[in-house]
C-alpha cells in the first residue's frame, strides 16, 4: 500500500503539479511537526517555483529512489491515525453532541476527579508544571506538538478534567484534542493551580535539572528518554534507556510526568 501511494504521489508531482508555472502559489495542508510525512516544512505558503528548486524530494528524479525515500525511515504512526481513519469512514459525531467543558471550582473539580472514569490532564508549560501540579495528573505541554501526543497517549474511553493557564488556553486545548479524536474533555479547573493551592488541596512538584547538573549528579540511577527510537539512534546520553514512545500508552502509569 505504501509503495502504491508513493508511486501515485510521484506521478501527481511530476506529471501534473510540476508542469504548472513557477508563480503558482501553494498552501500546504500540514505544518511542521506533523507526522503525516517526513520532516514537514514550517512554511505557511510557498510557490511551485520555490518547491521545484529547493524541495529535496523534488530533486529525486528516479522513480524507484523517490518511492524508497518515502517508504523507509518514516516516523512511527501515532495511535490516533487508525482511530481517525475509522471515524472518517463512519462519520464523526456532531460538535453539538460532544460534551460541554464545564468551568469547575476547586471543590467541584476535586469531587469530580474521584470518579473511576476520570483522567486529569495538565497542559501548562514544563516549568509551571514542575513547580506545582495535582498528584496523579498527566502532563502534555500545549505548546509542544500537543495534538500529536494527545492522540498518541490520552485514553479515549475516559472523561478528561483539564488544568490550563487560563480559560482561553483550555478552549484551545479542547479544540486541538477534538481534532485527533479525543472528545471527552468535560471540565476545566477555574482559576487554575493558583485557585487549587489557595483552596488548600494537595499538590506535588518535580525537580528540574540542567544538563550540567545531570552530568554531575552521580545519585541518578538511570536516565529515561521519552523520545522515539529513531531519535535516540541519532543523539542520546550513553547511559540512557529509551523505550519507543509508541510503547507508552499500553504500559504507562497513571502519572505520566
């Protein structure tokens, strides 16, 4: 299947698109960081002429070499790819039928989080999360390729309660999550971690270490990389352990910090 699709792409590019004039504008459907392709560019718009001259894939004229370049050394596909394909085949739920994200006071939030079908998700930045967070929460930085990792690791059979910097960020999180089939964000902590701490509820924190500190601290028994196996082959700390990120959803603990 992959070779067949790569062949069709080759003919689309060389028999159709590259026959267009250089000034024709192109608006990519994917952005940097997308796993729909290898090394996706960050340009929001381009032209046929620019791509003809500078796109590495278009410099490959030999059909077999082009196909090989697209079907080898590709990043692993996130779990939500197959899930979203199934949703597209049957038709998605209407947005009006999806759960409404409620603004919850710290007391209401604490009461709701005790249910067995609830997952807590914190989408603040790494430093804010490390400084203070609710014990047992999952952390995915909204600014760190959130849709890809949300679709990869978040369960779709549980309701999600959200902690964000503010309500605007919570709405943005909900929008991105829905785009990868994570449709069950049902509540948001009104006032965020400040309100939670003021209410006197339990918090936790994680110590951050610089590369220099990590190198000098001999107390550290192991270093765990949460990268893909391919990334680890290119650059890693020699003593590190690195299970592929695709391994996490099936055996990660409730707390994934």
